[in-house]
C-alpha cells in the first residue's frame, strides 16, 4: 500500500474557495441578523459563527493568493478552478 497518492506540490483552487467563502458570508450574515431580529437566538448564533468562519477564510485565501502571486512567474493567470 505504501506510496503517496498526492503530488508534493498540490495546491487548492483558491479562486473557487474565494467564491464559496464569499457566498457563505453573503448568505449567512444577513440571515444571522434576520434571525436575531426575529428572536431566534440559537440560529442567529450559529449563522453568526458561520459568517465569522467565512470571513476568516476570506483573509486566509487572500494571504495565500498573495503568496502564490509572489512565487509564480510574472504573467501567470489562473482560471476559477486553479
């Protein structure tokens, strides 16, 4: 069984992660506010935590995109899925 199944330089699809994290933030934050005003405490807290996770993920993704930009040769462009 022994061998590695992933390449050593595997990279995540940062642009796609950016889209998903943005969608999560855009969806969960207004729903958290709406649930809080409706008096639903537990859903508001859960959605607020989800929005916070999406926000932190956006910062991590941007940091990694900047790192990748500085590591790659000039003129390298990525599609949504790279």
